[in-house]
């Protein structure tokens, strides 16, 4: 047997995908990554997804050591298959681990942080001697923006590092000060980029052919996504550092706004977990959690709010425990029930924004209709296998879910994640984007996905924006609506969350 019985249950959503299978999962369990990060907070989302996905050996270096014990405890509670260790600056310089021989088991190295951190790190290790660092992933963060580049060629990486070394001088002091305060944007960008790194690591270790050898650039504030060849990296880094801080929001007034809002997360699975985590870290005042289900071992390859020690307890209580451990002062309200026609309006009434994190078509349509009647913004997402979809629904100010999919029968034949599988970090990317959309709605700045679908293809690491106009024939929000009250949605509570 390739995997133990418990491992088969844990990684089932991976194993049923032929691209991974049991053999691929075993390779992941035998794999090693070394993470070089600026601080514990920034790299935590990536570490959670690596551990949940079953990447077996994780080594962490943090420029700002801080407290990592809680993170490490949570990781081993999430997945006992994982070993995770910390190295400090002395370990790094004395062990010479950075230049160990490139073999099949050679670790993939991930660098995540600001340009300032990258330059400081590579100067410290005398990078010109580190010719066997491949493969490596460099992820740069600046406010709401980020870049990701996977390197297999040392000379290309060396050229990239030289580009970075020339950049800090162009940053104006006042820009540095504002960006350093823009913690909300950095929470979002580091979370999304961390999940993307996890995807690239899995693809790399399993020898997928579609690896991101170009430079990926994302700006979640303006919803801009692009991939460029290495020769254009200089201009992309300029864009990353572009002096556009007037569009950024980073002051005490923002914190106050976020603290006053109440957001309801329906479903605490693959989508709800990252959405709730990012909202908590961003400082949302009240987070409501709705889920009728209990924690199962098959949830744990992607649902990062849960753990092995909490299997069998209600998901909302497991999620609350996780979130309160991060912020004991957080106001977390739980509803260990399934939404239905009779209770949905009462629960949603007290919240400002609703995040749809379910893998249940009747509940999705119910949420859409309730939010339309109650004029509540709804942040919608869905995932399957290696892809995801996001949209932002603002009643009477854009499309609704039925504009694109008028009837449930149109989607009824679509297989679920339990039938087709899902790559663990994919719902992480989608859930973090849902949280970003909520924050932009609250602060009233940035571009949101109103009248748009954002399609994410993890195999190609590509984001595609598709325009979606409000449908005048929509049975709910069209000119002559046929749906004027809540329907009977035939919700099947045995249907599992994503």
C-alpha cells in the first residue's frame, strides 16, 4: 500500500485526481521545502497550505524571529505527517544548507517578502556562491501588490537579484512610510501569494509541465493580473513599487471602519477558512460563521481552520477556536445550523456583507436571493480541481448569480469536489480574494468584481477577468422578475462543503 488508511482519508481530494493520485501524494509527503521569510505572520498562510497539502518537511527561516511556536503547534495539530523546524541566522550561515547538492530530494526554496528583505538576505549569504540553490521561488510583496517567479536556472535568478539590488533607491521616503502602514493590503497580498507559492511547489514537485517560468504580477487593489517574460522584469518591479499610494488606504480611519463592520461567512470549509482568517487578520469587528457540518479528516487537506484534534466537533466551533487562538479579543459568532428559507433572513439581517463559502447549489441560490431581497453584498466563489471562480454581487447595482445561471438545473450536472477533487491551495486563493473584495467594499476604494467573473487556472497560474452584464431577463433582478419571494430550495444537508 502506497499510503496508510488514514492518509488516504486525509488526502482523498488529491488522490482522486489522476494528476496527483496516491503516488503523487507520497512524493509530496517525502518532499522538503525551505522557506525564507521576512516574518512569521507573512509566511503563515503559505505554511498552512503546504502542511495541509501534505508537503512533508518544512524548514523555516524568519528575518524577524518573533514567536513561531504557536504556528508550529497549529501545523502539527493540523497534520501529524508534517515535520516543521526553525533555523536562525547562525544555523543558516554555519550549516551551508543554502548550497547543498541538487538531488531528487533537494528542497525547493521559497523566498517571500519585500525587496529590502530580499537584498538583505542575499547579501548575508553571499549569493554569488550559492550556485546550487535551484529550484527557487521568489515572491515579492508591496502593499496590495505581489510578484511570483519560479527559477530553475541560476543565471536567470542571479540576473533577477541584480535587478532587485538596483531598486530600493527609487523608493521615496514618504512612500516607504505609507506602505509600511498599509498592513491590510499586505495581509491580503501575502496570503494570496503564499497560497500561489504552495500551488507552484506542488506542481514542481510532481513534475507538472505547466510551471510559471514567467513573472506573475498581481495587484488585488486594482484587480490587475499579468505574466511577463524575464526580460521585462525590470519594468514589472517598477510597477510593483509604483508611487501610486494616493489610492491606498492605510490610516487609523480604515482600521476604525473595518472594526465596525460585521461579515457573515457561510461555510467554514475550503473557501470560508481562508476568507475568515484574512478578515480576522485585517481587523474586521465581527465575523459570523455558519456551518451545519462537523470536522472530518477528509476536510484537512484544504480547510486550514480545522485540525486533527478537533475532528468530530462542529466546524463553526473548530473555526472559532482557531481564530480566537490568533486573536482572543475577536468577536466570533457561530451558527451550527444549515441555512434554509425559514432562518436565512433572520441570520443575515444583522450583517453588512455575506461571503458564500459553500459547495451546495441550493444554498448558493438561497444566499443569492436572500441577499438580493435584503440588499446585502454577497461575495461568491467556487472551486473544482485546479480552477476557481470569483464574483462580487451588489444588489440593484450589478449582476446577481441568477443573471449568469438563472436556474439550478443549469449547474445541476456539475460534479462536486468530493467527486472530482480539488488541489488544496486553490480554494485558499479564492477565499483570500473574497476577503479582499469585502475590505475594498468597506473602505470604498479599489476595483471590485461587480459585473465580472475572475477565473483562476492553477495549472497555468493565470487569472482571467470576464465581463458579465446584468441580465435584463434575469428571473430575480431583471425588468420583469418571476421570483418575488424565497423559494423552496431543497437543501440537502448531506452535501459536503468544498
